[in-house]
């Protein structure tokens, strides 16, 4: 973080993939303006480099939320899903695939495919069962949700990355929810 001389406020620079800059800006700048309005920040976008400067205008919590929203959009989430991060009980979890499966592109592609599933079925099933949102983009798998939703979705994702069958991962989710139901 550094002091922005022009505005006299704190700012942070984030890099997002160039192909995600359009999603951050939105049609006619609508998404960018919406984020700025809801978080009281100013976003300065360098679309050629994918560099985003987030300039604090309001309080630190809004600034932090804006940073998470920009990161989420950069990791492949639709802006509507990323804006869920405005809620104080919704978080963003990033799983770096290189840390889990190594640097092999072919292994990474296979593992990402397992998490997505045929026609997106695996990801949709995990999202439906947990309430979390999942994005598989680049070298990351990202999850947006409440703390328990993230924990449950992350467990299912880790099982798939570790080689478990899809049915085993789904069964694990169903057992967890049945146990939660009976604990009430």
C-alpha cells in the first residue's frame, strides 16, 4: 500500500488478467461505477496492463471489500457474484493449484476439469449443495461464500483434486448436511 499523492489517500495496485478487465469495467463503465459507489473507492484501470489502482475514499473496511471484489472479478467471478463480498459474513478463498498439484500444465488441466465436471456438473453440484460460488480460472480455484459454505465447498474441491470420485465428494457433502440437520 502506498500514499497516493494526487488524492492524499491510501491506494493499492492489483494486477488482474487482461481478459477480465472488461468484466471489471462493465458495459459503459457500469460495474466499475457500481463498485466505486458501494465501497467509496476510486478505481483507476489500466486496461492494457490489467493494473488496477484502488484508491481509498471511505473507511478501511470499504476499501478492503473493494480489494476483495476486484480480486474476485479478476479470478473469474461475474461481478454480481463478486459483489456478495460487500456483506460482512461473505469471504473469498483462493486455492492456488500450483501449491496443490504442482506446475505441470497437463496435470493442472486434468484437475481443473475434475472440479468443473462434464458440462459444469461437478461445480454446479458443489455450489448447489453448499451455497458457495466457485470459479475455476487460470491457476486458481476460488470460492465465495459464508465461512461454513466455503469450508464445505473447499473440502469437496480438495477431495476431487486428490483423486476422489465425484460420487464420493457428493456423498461427503450430503453426509455433512445430514449431520448438521440432526444437530439442530
